[in-house]
């Protein structure tokens, strides 16, 4: 019985870790499709399109001091020349993007 419980625990842990890895891959793909053209793969905004629209560098003190709520609002409503993503992305997708943006620093 202990072996069965141990086996089940391992399977559950593997499943949870797989879902987490899938969610990270999904968010990376979302960032790539929605954000990367302006903000770049590294989040520095040093792309041709980013320079044209004055995309923010996610590493900058200005962006780093923003709360998650402020970043969520900027993504939802747009900011400067950035288009709004409310209605185009779910709240969970936007929250995942904020977490991903934070990981780029």
C-alpha cells in the first residue's frame, strides 16, 4: 500500500510540474506573439518597432518600480502608443505576462 501511495504521489508531482512547465511555455509564446516585436526577446525595447513607438525597457527603474496592478492596467488599457489588450487577452494571461516580464530582469 505504501508503494502505491508513493507511486501516486510521484505521478501527481510530475503532473503538477508538467502543467507548470506548459504554462511557462505558453506564456513565453504569448509574450513572443504579443510583446516581443516592440519590447524584444530580452525586454529592453531595443527593436526597430520598439524604437518607433518608444517601447519601455522592462529593466528600467521606471518599469521595475511599477506594481503588478499598474503593469496589469497598462497591458489592459494600453499606454502611450501601446495598444490595449483588454478583451484580447484573459486576466490570467495578463497576470502571467506580468510574471514573465518580471522574470526578464
